């Protein structure tokens, strides 16, 4: 038997309130299931009509000219880095407060990630730190919209574009957000999204890159298919068997049934964003007066998409460290998590690039204090109350 969130539940086992509320979870309805089944019964499982249909609907929903669908958010970032022509000897500035894929995509192409610190109040890349890391080898800045809040793109573009350096948005958290009225998906030269089940909409695994540049889109379409050029006129001239591999690409194609699922999910994005914002507002109200924990700040002009709700613990107001609070909340059935271990502290980066503690002090200090609370559209009001009550209880019980 399955519990409400899909966790196994024993017959006659503990009551619902002991079931863990995860930090994130997908929401599928019958229309989603129908959309997938329809494709399974069709002639096209992959590289068929649903891929283009999803790309066009997604591009329209964010207001971009082009959208290229791929097999994951990681593949989206990799395709973007490839399209920008990044290779060995090139440096790309990236914040450490993110999932490893934001930096790994640079390493895949032989480039060097250069870590810039984050603003302590938002955990978004600090434009001043990014500016200080620019060298004559810098080929891109990757901006990660941490937790769903768009970065300060005006400031980032102001430091990067005069030097001809493009800004690549890792928008895996921020679908549906906006910066000064401009939607996420149009803020970077390239913008990468993920459709992993914890993200705003899901295709199981899947990703997308949006851009206004048809050349970059063409390069990514070829990259997702082994670097094979899809020049139909040439095929006509040379014979219909003819194709050419013009660059080293990958199989990063997404299936038609995944695109059918994502298309069906995309229709629900506005109502799910509204629910995420409502839950975040309730958390904000509930935690406004706490001495032992503070939410992250929201930048003026940013429309937050609320992928994560992150609180920062105040060590001076607590007798217990983050690990103790984390364990106590898990024991209350609250599936708290930590986003993220700074990427430059992972052994791979330390060994390969010589990074380590002290490189990004604000990200490292934040990492010691952060907790992500459950936040997903299917949470009931009762779930939200449970989280609020558990956080209050655990912080009070551990007050200094
Ligand atoms: C989820 C995520 C990715 C990777 O997406 P996948 O679809 O899991 O490959 C990259 N960057 C960030 C910030 C993410 O949250």
C-alpha cells in the first residue's frame, strides 16, 4: 500500500501524521496519463510531432523565439555550453550554491569553472564577485536562479556583455518567474530548464534550452543528435540516405511520450505557481517573528517562482547545530533537505581544480545554516500547518 506521497505504508501502520512530507514532489493527473498513453498508441515514440509541439508551446509560454527540448536539465546545460563554443582553456564563471550539473556542463566540454561567491541574503551569484573573476579567458557567466528567484540579470549583463561575454541562465528552479517584468527564459542569451519530477513541471527526465538566437538553437538541435546536421536541401541534392556529422554531439533526444506529459503539465503551470507562491507567503508570515530562523530575501523587481523555500538558522539563537535541527524535523515527519553543498567543496572539484574552503566564504557560511522546507503544489493547507508547527516546535525546544 502506498502512502499519500508514494512512501510505502504498512497496513495498520502509523497514522498519516507520521508520514514524511517530502521537500518536493510531482503532481500528475488523469489528463497527463491520457496524454502519455495516446502517444504510446501512436506511430512516433521519439523524434516525432510531440517534440516540436512541446518546444513551440514552451517557447510561447516564456516568450522566447526558440526552444530546444533535450533529455535532461543537465543535457540542456551541456548543449548550451557547446553552442557557445566553450572548450579547453576557456573559463566560465559559475556560483557554487547550486546542483553540480551547473558546473559539470563546463567540464564536459573541457572548460574550467571559476567559482564566484553568492549574495548572503539571496544566495544568488554576486555580480561584484563575478566581475572580480573575469579574465581574458572568460567565455560565459552561468547565472543560477537559486530557489526560483531570478538573478540580477541587469547587473550581470552590464559586467559581461561589454566584454562580449554571454550570460547563460540555469533556470532549472525558476520556470514561471520574472525579473522586472521580463520572463525567465528570456533573461540569458541561453536559458536551461529541467523537467525532473521535483521541478515545476515534469516529463520524468527532460530539459529545454530557450534562446532568441536561431544559430545557437540550430547548433543545439544538432548537438542533441550526435552532431548530425539536418540540412534537408543537402540531403535532397546528395540522395535521401545522405547525412553528415559536423561536430561531436550526443544522444540527448527526448521521447514523444515525455513531451506529451510535459505539454499536459505545462497547462497547469499557472495554477501551480499560484499555489507555490501561496505556500511561500504562509511560511513568510509564520516565520516572520522567529529569532532562530530567517527566510532568504527576495530582490526588488524579482518575481519568484518558489522552487525551494529555504530558511537560514541563527546559530546564536540555538543550542543545537543544523544537523540536530535537521534530524528533529525529519523525526517530526518533515522531509527537510539541504540545497546545496557548495560545488567547489566536492572532492572531484578539489582534486581536479584545486578548489576548497575559503574560495567562496559567503556560500560556505550559508551552507552551514540552510534548510529547505517542503514546497510543492499538491501540499494541502494541513500539510503547510504541520510544517509550520514542527518548525516552531523544534526551534523552541532547541532555543539557546
Ligand atoms: C535539477 C537541476 C539541474 C539538472 O537537471 P536534471 O534534469 O536533473 O539533469 C541543473 N541545475 C539545477 C540548478 C537544478 O536544480
